[in-house]
């Protein structure tokens, strides 16, 4: 076997080649020869290995030795050609024999070439390169033929679709015209056709009834778009016309329309220019009178509900105040007197009666515990510190929160200022609710509270560094936040909540001050 003289041309397609030969020496020499010329080669010693290699990667060319044990090259080629997945792979036979019968059989079985041993390097290179190029060219032609067939089929389908589309478009146009006539004649919506100068060309009965006009007014040309536009709606109408000129349509918007008798009616109106004509347009008008009446009724109902809630809250605060005062004054006096009596008994009788001192000490401890619980209940109902002002009350609340939960809490608020009892109570309850949520849910390590006041309003700014939450996921069971909002609504105040998972929570609560109230 002679050494190669040159590499294959670079423009010849190169693909994986499967070399099947039972001779290790011949297989090695031919493998090295092909690799040195830039071909990618896989080898197999028998048919079983050949099938395994093809299962891993389909070759572009098979070099097949005829004389092999178990299954010779002819039988292997027959099986390859019988399988649709491998039938088109070109097969070059290699044999030491050069008889005519073997060559004829090789070509009858589907072989594309026949190489006789000993192998010549230049011959192998030329034939392998040629058959790889032919195989690639055949696949390219097949792909082009398939693409052209698909293109022709797609063109035929497209023509059929276009024909069907034309038929459907004609049917749709007829149906649309019928629907338009049905819509106009149904009088569900007020519809009018007009020119850009304001002249009304046509309108259905619903529109004429909406504006209190007659068909005779329309036929006599006595109706113009400007006649139904009140002065305060002129700017919105001009903006709608500008939108029409720019984009051919304007989004529906609400305004009042003037009726022929001078009364006004709320309407939702939308307009569009007719296709292909910048001077003709159509408008749709919907009477909103019933909806506006329902909205007003709903607003009044909500306001009434807020007033009831505010009244109930005020009554509850008054009752808390009364109960707290009663506990503090009456029950406190009773427990104090009882404590003094126990002290007197201990002084007078403990020395004369063995064991009585210990029992009196236990009674004294019970009374002191009752006093502590009484004070705690009274402060929870209404802290006595509120009688001293909002700032002392908040200072007491902050100190109590820090002692109970071990969370650092800072209060900033400057000097004390006068505030009516209802607003002071509202501010106190908001801070109380915020701190309760911090203790239950926030897992915070720091809370800051800032109290600000001006002649116009008093405001709270609360912040924690806890885990935060998504306000959009707050459910209807979150009565704490609902209560804060209702307290603000009762004074026509404002509430702003800002929070996100992992970013803490910030709450602002502002109440306007009554006119003439000095801060």
C-alpha cells in the first residue's frame, strides 16, 4: 500500500465513514489513511459491531469487506438495503478477490463501488470523496425536491384558503351588514352618523329619544353634534375629535349630553371614522342615568355604613372609658381598702394566732395580683395616660411593647400638643394595631414611630424591619387594616400602606384637624 500524496479538496463534503473489516491490519491501515486525509472514520470488525456503530450515528458511507466470518459483506449489505433507515447509505465493497461474479453480485446488491486489495491511497481518496459528494448531492436534491413539493402543496393550499377566505369574507360582509342593520334598528344603543363639521346625517330612534329629538328634526337638518354638547364637555369633545383624526377612533368616555329641552343626561360615548373617509364618522351613546343613580345610592349606603361604624366605634370607646374608670375608681378603691384591712389584721392578730400571718401574707399577695390585673385590664380598655395627651400615651404604649416582646421601638414626636379625645384615641388605636401586627406576624427587630402635627393635620408614620407582605394578598379577614382605614375615613383622613416580602412595612396615617383647633 503506497503513501498518500495529497489531501482531498476542501470543497468535497466530508461525513462519518463506517469501515467494516475483520482484518485488524487492513482495518488499521485503511483507518489511518482516511483519517490523515481529514475524514471522520468509525470502525467495526464484524456485522454486530457495524449495527452497533450505526445505532450510535448514521454514516454517510460504508466501506464493507466481503470476506468476513458469521455474516459476510454480501449478507450485511442485503440487510442494510432491506431497512428503510439504511437503504440509501452508499456501500463500497472491499475484497482481495477480483472475480467478475463477485463484482456483479456487489452491484446487484446495491453497492456503489468495488475496491480491490491491495488498496491504493489515491484511488481510495478519490472514490471516497466522490461517493460522499454524490451522496450529499443526492440528499440535497431530495431535500430540494421535498421543499419544492411542500412549496407547491402550500401554494395550492394557500390558493384554496384564499378562495375560501374570499367566500367567507363575502359571507361575513353580508352578515356584518345584517348585524349593523340589526344593531341600529334594535335601539339598544344610541347611534348617529355625522360629518366632521358636526352635521348629523342619520341616527336611530334610541339616539333621538336620548337627546329628546324627533325624526323630523333629523330629516329637516335641524340637528348638529354641537347642539348636544354642554360647555364643560367642549374640551373633552375636542380631544376626542383630535384622537379621531390621529387614529381613526377614540376610546369611550363619559360626559353629559344636552337634551332638546335643556336638561342633561350622563352618557358613555365612543366614536370612530368610517373606513376610507376622514370626514364621516359614527358615534355610539349609552344612557348612564340608571347606573349613575345606582352609584350614588351605593356611595350613600357606604357613607351611611361608615357613619354607623364610626358611631359604633365612638360608643365602644366611650364604654371602654366608662368601664376603665369604674374599674380604676370603684374596684380600685375596694381592693385598696381590702389591702389596708389585711395589713391591720396582720399587725393586730398575726402575733397572737400561730399560722395566721402566713395566710394573711398569701391574701395580701392575691390582693396585689388582683390590683395588677385590674390596672392591666383598665389600661387595655383605655389607658389612663390618654388623659395626659397623645404623646405620653404613645410613650407608655411603646414602653409596654418593648417590655412584653423585646423588640426595640423608637418614638419621635417633638413637643406635646393639644388634641381632641376622638383623634387622640384614633391615633392610639392605630399604633396599638400596628404593634400588635408586628408582634404576631412581622418578626421584626426594630420599630420606629414618628408623630407629626401642623395646623392642618396630625400624622403618624410607622415602620418596621420585619418580613413584610404583599398588600395585594391581604384578604377580607384582615380586619386590622380595615379598621385603620375606617378610622381614617371617619375623619376624612388618609392611609398609605407600603410593604413587600422581605422589605418590612411602612404605614402613614393622617387626620385633618378641626378648623380653629390649635396644635
